[in-house]
C-alpha cells in the first residue's frame, strides 16, 4: 500500500508527524521516473516540506535524477516522487532547485528544495501549485502500474 495524503488534513489530525515527517527527521525519497533514491533531511513542515539531501552522495543522486552535473543546474521542474518513512510510503512531488536556508553544510548542496503533497501550498503565494499536483497525479499513475507478487500496488488516501 502506498498513501496519497492531503497535506493540511493530515497535518491537522496529527498523521503527518505520526508517520515520521517532522523537523530534523530523515527519510528516503525515490524518483518514480528514474527509480533512483536519496536520503533527505527534513528542515520544516509548514505549507509543505522543506528538505535537503542528507549527504554529498545524496546530492549527487539528486543531480542524476535531474540529469545535471551540479546542484545549481537543477531546475524547478516538478518530479513525481515517493517519500518513505518508518511508517510507510507516501506520494509527493519535488522541485530540486536549491534555494533558501540550509541546515547541513557538508552535503554539497546550498539551500533546500520543496516537497509537496496533495493540497500543500507554496510559501510565496500561499496557493496550491498545479504543477506539483500534476506530478503527484503522475506519481499515483506510476505506482498503480507496479505489481508486487503479481498484485498491483494499492493507493489509499487515508493512512491506516
């Protein structure tokens, strides 16, 4: 089972923190197009997740996902992703362009990137970003096509 959770609903009912998405936590992020994964450090969980690659190796993987050689060449293109915590797997979207603050100074990445869920909002406009929502829809389509032991992955909008 993979979950496609509405950000503010699940933040209000405590699910977001209960599934391990909180400041200073780490998680695994998988690009559903390339199937490459990296570990991330969660900086904050306001309107969406602000995160950064955990290590230099994770920064290299993020660059590979975007097909570039340096983090500064990463675009704002939204990508269909899945975040994995100890509680499960959750669909999301990122744009990997480094911007803003950073917590980790030795990961080869200057700043943070944004990770969105259903109905999460940007900081600047305080609006739901249609491109992120489209990438999340693509993520759902991609995981529904995956078979595990001959059975298609199930996507649920309610956590357990």
